[in-house]
C-alpha cells in the first residue's frame, strides 16, 4: 500500500512539473519578443542620454564643432529630442523645415479649330465590290482588293490636302 501511495505521489509531482514547464514555455515564448523590443528601446534611450551628457560637456568646454556633431547623432536616434534641439539652436543650427512642393498650374492651351474635311466619296461600285467579297472566288477577291486600293488612294489625297491646309494656316 505504501508503494502505491509513493508511486502516486511521484506521478502527481511529475505531472505538476510537466504542466508547469508547459505553461512556462508558453509564457517565455510570449514574453521574449516583448522584452527584446523594450530592451532595444531602453538601449536607445541610454545611448541618447549618454550622448546628451557628452554633448553638454563639449558645449560647456567650448568645443562647438564636437558638440554639434554629438547633438547631430542624438537627433539621428531621436529626431525630437528637445535638449539637443535647444543646444543646436543656440549654436546657430536651424532644423530642416518640411518642403512643400507647389501644385503645378494646369496649362490651358488655345483651342485649335480644324475645319472638318469633306468625307471621301466612295464609288458605289467600289463599295459594292468590298461589301460583296467572296473569299472562295478569286475574281471577287481581286475586285475587292482593287476597290480598296482606289479608296486608299483617295484617302491619301485627302490627307495631303489636310496637311497643306494646316501648313498654310500656321
């Protein structure tokens, strides 16, 4: 009977430790990223504080170039550090102002009036040849191609007339 009680206690303690380890591992994996972020932020604030003290010492000694450089590094870590900005303003530093780019003014071009050309007159025979083309009939294809060539020639003449009228207006 004593052996059963001891084995029961050992298994009970083992299960308690197993559950505790399980919970601890979840807590640890949940906390580590938060601690790492706080650690980085804490290190940044420590660096800023140390640089501020060093910059103040350089400023008090009269080493303005060194102080400007150190306070510039402080601003690279914390752009809105009020003490660093105060010291830099005392040394003649002007923080960069945001640049505003003006919106471009739309350019209004004068209206160009081009007289509409007279449409190309297509002969009824050419229109009929193009509309009634039979791809299986070679003669019908030849007539349609010839009609298309005549239409294209008329369009070329019309384009040439339009170019010459535009050149004469300018």
